C-alpha cells in the first residue's frame, strides 16, 4: 500500500536513479531539487511502498495564494506498481480542495507525454490552451558576435518595465499567463520583479527614455536561454533585440534560445519563424491543462 511523505535532501540519490533516463538523461529535476525541498509554500512529496522505498514523486507549487501548479511528476519506470501518478495527484487535489482561496489548479506538458496526458484527463483535467514551443540552435562559433551599434541593454527600472508589460500585446494575447520555462505564471509585479528585473534578466531597447523593445529571459536547465516575453515595436527592433539575446546566450555558453508562443500571436510567430526558430516535432506541442473548480470542491465533499 502506498503512502505519502515529504521528499528530503538525502533522497537525492534515489531521485537521480529514477530520472536518469528521462528526456534522454537531461531531466531538469536535479537542477531544481534543492530549491523544491526548501520551498515552504508548496509541497514536494514522494509516494513510498510498504517497505518505505520511493516509487515516485511530484511537486505542488503555489504560484501565489490563488494559483496552484503541479509539476515534476515522476515514477520509477522499472517497477510494475500501477497508480503512482494518480495516488500523488489525488493527494494534491484533496489537499487543495480545503483551500478556499484556490482559483486555478494547472500543469503543462509536452504533447507526446501520453502517460501524463492520459492520467490527468481521467482525473478531469481539461486542455486550457495549446502553445508552440520554439527553439533556435545557436551555431558553434569561435568568437562571440559583436553586433556593433546594438542598443539593447539590461535595465532595472521597475516602473518603466512594468508599464510596458501591462500595455503589451504579449499580455493581451497570453491571458492565461506567461511561461517561465514549463511553468505558466500569472502576470504580477512580484513575478516580474523577482524573476527578471532584480536578476538582471530584462533586456530592452530605449528611444528617448521610452522602451521600444523588451525581452524577459531566464537560463533554463543547463543549456537553454529561455525567453518569457519578447516584444518590439518594429521588425527592425525585433531583429536588434534578438541579436543581443543571442550575444548574451553565447556569453553564457548556452546552446539554444527557446520560447513558447501563443498560437494566436501571428505577428510573433512569423517573426520568430523568419529568424530560424523551429518546433521540436510539431506545433501545438505545449499543452496547458486546467482542473475545473467544481470538481475540486467534490474532493472536499468526499472527505467531509
């Protein structure tokens, strides 16, 4: 019989054993493991068997007091134990059902992840939105491109940056949130300030002290320069800002630039396509799932 317990720092070897062959050995779990253990607002749990052995684990992340995110669901594929993912997910749903402030429970996955899609669909999750995960493989160069005359710079002016974001086409189109790697976060001052501005990950082109192009980025996993927001007033500014992003990626020894584009954002889609961004396999590969609140309340009724 399975039980739930918290993941601990000394569970790391077991975690590594479980994820070593996931995503061709490039699973991001080892990179976030310590931060997930330390996260007091969420919960990182393991499913253990009758002997106390970890057979799977997952993370419940609270993006804020209203929005919950499920991520990192993994199981030991060598074991024949069934229902591990369902057991952990139902544990999260039951817990969230008692939180009156919860407004959304979501997760995202790649369209080829049949096991996760099947599990969450059976539990009642619905596809909220499909987006396109695009990447640009940086050519191997001996010298970092200079891009002379490029005006893009790292800026820290919180009010100016936030004003641009909230008036942007990007925000208008991406109503369900912006992508911070595989997590879709709500638009909020705190998220932008903590995740980008204070970390020096806000790249902009200004004319007469007014932002004309903006890129918010983070370094995802070991090799990806991940773009969370990218908007420019003109194609020329788009190209100039993208050149600077490439230069920063080269400097950090990243191997590629990645972005998730809303399918309704035709302008961004065409520009990124023009500059060589492609899908891994096909478009519509980034799936955002949502759990209906009425179903969440049913969990509470069942446990009264």
